């Protein structure tokens, strides 16, 4: 497992670093259903309990997961605020690219000589999400 320097990393950096590993994504998916003990999180994974605890430490350091120990049981739960920040960042990037594709489509439509080419240029440059929205209307 890689050790990342957390002193200069932003919360968003830490979240993406934590989510870069498929095992940790599996744990986050399970925790999205509700709180779970470390043993419950480890059950479907093909690794030692100490490896699971190391993965949980990365998730906790990123702020994606919080845990609480009651007696001998450590229960973990997801922290949705960090996931929301990552989702917001991705949505902003997606919106930026959709605007760029829309501008490209408009440019191609303006420069196309044939009316059929104009329609094809607009359709071809539109992002998939935009195409789906247009089909639903």
C-alpha cells in the first residue's frame, strides 16, 4: 500500500487517493448501505484483518469514513460530505467539457457546407448526457 504525504494534500486529494484502490471502493460501497463493523467489512474481502484495518486507516485519514469503538467492536460509517465534495468537483469538470463540446458542435455546424453535415456535426459533438436529455424531451 502506498503512503501519501498528507501534510500538503487537500481533502479532495485525500479522497481521490483513498478511492483509487478497488478494495477501499468496495468498503465505501458497503458502507453506503449503512454502518458496518470491521469484521463485516472484511468478510467478502480476500485479505487479512490487519490489511483491512490498514485500508480503513486510509479511508479515515481521507475523511471518507469515521469509526467508533464500543467494547470490542469497531463500527465504521461513511461521511457523505467528503463524497459530496468529490461529486461536486467531478460535476464541475463534466459541465465544463459539455460546454466545450457544445461550442465545438456550434462551430462545426457553422462551418459545414451541407445542411445534413450541420445536423451531424451538432449531434456528433454533443456529450452523451446531452444526447440522452435531448432524446427524453
